[in-house]
C-alpha cells in the first residue's frame, strides 16, 4: 500500500479491513458509486454521499457529502484526484465546513479533508481496504488544540465504525 503524503498541520486517521472478496470486485463497488446508495447504512453519522454527475466515480468527479461524529458535523465537497484500478482512490475537500456543538455555543470552522482508499489483494479470494483520512488544520495551534481536547476521538471512532460498516455492506451485497 502506498505511503501517505506529508501534509502540514494534519492529523491522520487510519483503519484497515479484510474482505472475503477479490480486489477487483471491491474496487468496482467503489467506482460504480454504490456509496450513494449505501452510505447511510455504513455508519450512524452518515447523512449523504452524492455524486454530482455520472454513474461512476472518476478523476475529476465531484462528490457532495455530509457526516457527523460526536458533537461535530461536517460538510465536504470532494474532488476525486487519483484513481488507479484495483489499487487506490483519493479525493479531497478544500475546505470542509464543520460545526462543533458545545453546551454554550456552536463553533463554525473549516479544515481541509483528504481521503485515501488503498486496495490490496491478499489471496485470490480476499482483499484488504485501508482508509486513511487526513484532517488538515489551518495552523499547528488548531491541530494541537483539537488533539489535546479530544476533538479527534469521535472521528477516530467514526473511521473504525465506517470501515466495519462497509465490510458488512460488502458481505451483504457482493
């Protein structure tokens, strides 16, 4: 699997699942825009994942997405930047718009979000999928503040829930 590029002021979240399917079958599930159909079933905090045009995800595609974790909700406009068949898919949102709900106020903020899916054939009949999410803050102080006060914990848990939910959807549909 590829090395994730260094991005200044970025927190990296990562989770890997093993699926009982060939890598090409799993890759096609992603490319054929099944996320739009199954997104809300994959994780509790998933609101929508919508491909603006076309029926397949390709370089240049734009995806509207909204999700939440804990007291945070976020809206992305993802731009698909990289696809290598049966190997990887990458997209980014610059910026992503976040709302953090505290008991005494709501904070509106922005960050950049980078999403990398890496696919790896394990045996002829199984594959690994690694999700890597990079959340890039506007400064090192915002990054330190978010990490120190537990702002990344809900997203770390969400990443795991999302990948385990994806595995269930793959088993149920492929």
